C-alpha cells in the first residue's frame, strides 16, 4: 500500500532524527497528527499557543544543531507561529514549519480562515511553498529541509487539508544529503591578516557564537597575540568557563573592562560575530573579521581584511603565520580591570548590600523596603544550579542579571532571543529544552512581563510533566523599558504591571509554586526550588528600582536618569 503525503513527511522526520513536533491541533493538520500518533520516535507536543510551539522548536534546534519542527493549522494557527519563527530566523537555526491550508479547490476564494502562507512567511523563511499535488512529494519536502539546514533558517511547507491523505505517484524515501562544507580563505588573504595583526601592539578579540566549535583555536590565537577576549552574550556558552583571556561582554549589558579592552586596542580581530551595536565598537583601529557569511564582513564596522570561512579552519591556517607577542600588558590590564569589576558585582550580589544615598533622591533610589536584589537572586541561582544546566532567559533585565551573575562553566548551555529580542521566549524555550534533554536541569530566567504573555503554556509544562525550573524576576515592571525611559530623561510611564501571585497561579495549574518576599529566605528558597522534583515556579519579588549600569555610561545617560528621577518625585500638575 502506497504511503500518503502525511506519512511521507512524518517518516522523513523520523529518518532525520526529529523527536518532537510542536503545535496546536486543527483540521488541516489531522492527517499529519494521525501519522505522528502512529509513528514510534516522533512525539506530538500539544502547546496552548503556536508561538510557544515555534519557540520550543527553535530552542531544540539551537541546542541540538539539527532541525526543529513546529506546525500550525489553517489561518490563525499559522499566523501565531510567526514570532517564534522570526526568532529562529534571526538565530540562524534550522526550523521546519508545516502549515495547514484550506482545501486546494478553495485556495484563492477568500475561504473561511484562508491566509496566503507563501506571502505571510515571505520575509521570515528561506524557503516557502504550498503543496498543490501529491506528486510533488517528497521532492518539495527535500527542498524545504535542505534550505533550512544549509542556510540556517526557517522553511515553511504548506499542506492543504485535503492533500495530506492523498498518495504520491512515486512512493520513495526522502533523501536529503545534508553534509555541509568547511571553508577557509585563500593564502594571500591570510597573509594580509597576519601582517596587520603582527604590526599591532594591542590586539583585542571580539568572539561570537560562530566561533563556538573552534574553542581550542580561539584560545591559541588569544595566547599567541596576548589578546583580551571580549565575548558576545551568545559566546558566554563555550568561552566563559576556564578561559584566562576572557573579559566578559560589551554593550549595554557589558562591563567597563570589556569596553576598555576594545577602545584601547589598535587592532580588532572579530571571530564569528555580527555584534550589531555600532556605538560599542572601537574607533580608529585596524579590523580583521572572520565569518562564514561574506555579506556580514564590514557591515557593523569598516574592515581592513575580511576573511570568509569557518572560524576553526581559518584560524588553523592563520596561526602558523602569527608571531608570538612578547608584550602582555594589554591583556594583563584588561584582566585586572575585569577582576576589579567582578569583585564589585559580587558585593552587589550580597543579599545584605545596600546603596547609601542621601538627600531627596534617597526615597526613590534606595532599597528602602529591603526588597530582594535581582543580583542576589541571579547569584543564588548560579550557586545552586547544576554544572550541566541549560539556561534560557527572557529579553530585558532578566538577561542582564544572567549575563553578569551566572557563569557558563562546566557543560552549561544558554539560549535566548538574543537576536530578535522578543519578550516571552524563556518559558517556551525551556519547554523545548527539557524535552530535548530530559535528564538535565533546565532553568528559565523569566521576566514577569514575558512570562505573563504566554502564561497559558505553563499548562503544557504540567501536561507533559516537564521538571523545568522557572525563576521569575517579579519587579512589577517592564524593567528594561523603564531603564530606557529614564536614561532618556523621561519619567517612568506605562511600564508598571499589576501582577498576580505567580506562585499561586502555578499552584492552581498543578505546578509547585514558591513565592519569596524576604531577602533572608532567598537562598533557602532557591535551593528548595532546585531540590523539588517536577516543575517549579519560583516567584521572587525583586527591587523595581535596581539599576544596571552599562559598561561605558555616558554623561547624557547620567543626566537623563537624574532628570527622570526628579520628574518621578515631583507631582504632576498636567491636565
């Protein structure tokens, strides 16, 4: 008996090693979900919102380096996938989205729930197509998967509801041929890079996620050049632990040592990074950039030598051309500054630490109610989390505290919406991560605003008995927006959140809920959350006035913050 279109698709997913398909069931997906139900090794994970499904699939793809799969049914079901798919696209991770469509004969008739998926996903997908004949399978599926994997992006395959049960004319197994080449620049380009770096007195490395598979080569390069290593947030995983050259992150979440290491260098070597914030790049130095994507070279900062290739292969060819630096003062200075900054951060993370303010601003800036410091919460999680924990973090202040106080030592992993910058990603990404690694501890750093956006998928965590640990930084604010307003001299407006007791909500949904309001209870509560079997939501009320000072604060930011605080104190007479 010949296989149906749905069976061809699901059998191919099984062959690819896909273990989970995330989505919300619907009539156009019925042939596919039935094929999944009767297939060993591929499980349907029914989410409460398709956005969560797409985030979960993208998380699995980022962690595994292989294809993630999500599904949305006709119209609104497919539309709901968009934000999670944009996150996968911006993260350059392969995800296949299978979308339902109205019956083929009704396409183009403005049928109930009809949406033009090929148009809808035009911007987000590297491949998008609608199956219009069963004979297009498995060729169309092969093209979709190859595009997603080879380009590191999203492929959208739309299947009308009446085609899933039809049989292709040729019943054959799908063949994907997914081996990817390893490339390096030619010798003259490498020679130019070696000459430039050899002529520099102070080289600084800016290392991104694209260098993750070349850790040994990157460390040898830093040793040879006596170069401090500034990490992007996505490079924390893989480069932060056991690394005598790293000086943390730059940018708004960064630190003064990293900013100084960049600004004081006379040559910058960028390895596998497309760090987007141009204001944080050094001025007037020579630049060598290594990236697999030629279009990335020079788009953030003018580049003197651009090297197109894999970081590992490129450095293996470049290292023999580099002379060993004799002067280590640039590296030593950066590391000393970094150690000094870290000591200051440890003081901030002390639950007993308090700011000392005088004058009229004290009532706003001081932690007068002795609320829990978010730094202390993040540090406690770092202490008690497993050495192989997988962390996810919501965009905003939750990411700031994770970046500064959680070390990616051991075999810890880290993902977040670090390119798209979406809210509400941490919890559904943790859902996908826990299914990917059922025996590992999964810890989500959730903002209260982000968690409440997709709160319904706490029920998905409960349904599948996923032992994720959700740490909620409950400052009753959209904290990053508040900080941005105040740095611009604006009073806080529209950022306050009327939150429920998230721990009580979690308990009502069948999870273990723990609420912490007293700093004295913090450490024991974090330990209890990690020791408790099953899913736990740790709702910690943190100080909403806590400020994260950027690595290179400007005078205008300082004045803006002061002006904003005065405006917040003074009563408004407008209206």
